[in-house]
């Protein structure tokens, strides 16, 4: 675990123990030189329960143009049929202001709203897992880039030292040649 502690201090500037769970996971993956990306969709492919599948189906259908079209058609037929019966027989089964229709609409909304909320909660959980995974991958990439920059800086510094050593040697050789030339004259 010493390597993880060193990486946390070096790259993040904080002790390993003070890191949150996700950041510790990233530091451990860097220390172990392991990849962190994974397929979240496969992980969340646990077979949904019947209730979850029903909630998703209701939310999908309730948010479609098909539902809106059918719903509007039923309301037009309801109002038209009531108006026709009122005109022909002077007695409608749901006279204006359509109290029975309002009752059905209220019941539909009361049943549909919690079902749609359950589906949205499941989707929010999936989104939260995706966001956490994105954070892990982005943090690891950022830390790996920092490590690469440090390696490049070390390589550049060692190359400069080698070049300076070679140049110093060349200057000595030139000075020796100059002395020999002066001595030969």
C-alpha cells in the first residue's frame, strides 16, 4: 500500500487516508498499473423485476405521441358522445362539466405519476453510476498524464546532462588540440 500512499502524496498532494472511496480506487489502479474503464451497461444488466419492467413500459408509453393521440381521441369521443346523447335524448351519462371524465383522468394521473417516478429513479441510478465511472476514468487519465509529464521531464533533464557532459569533453579535446597545435608551431 506504500505505493498508493506515495502516489496520493505526489500527484494529489494529500494523504491517502483523506481520499474519498472513488479517488482511492483510482490511486490503487494507478499503483497497480491496471485499467479502470469498464462497461457499465453490462454491470447494470441485472434482470429487472416485473414491477420495474412494467414501470419502464408505462413511462415509455405514457411519454409517447401514441399515448397523447389515443388520450386526445378518447376525450374527443367522450365529449362528442355525451353531447350527441344530450342532444338526442336530453339526458347524458356524464353531463357537462364531465365530472366522471375528470374522475377517470384524476385516477389515471394518480396511478401513472408514481409509476413514472419509479422508472425515473431507476434511470437516475444508472446515470449516477455512469457519472461516477466517468469521474474515475477522467481522474485516472489526468493522473497518468501528470506521471507522463514527469517522466518526460526526467528524460529531458538526463539528456541535457549527457549533452553537457559531451560538450565539456569536446571542449577539453579542442583545448588539448589547440595546445598541441601551439606546441607544434
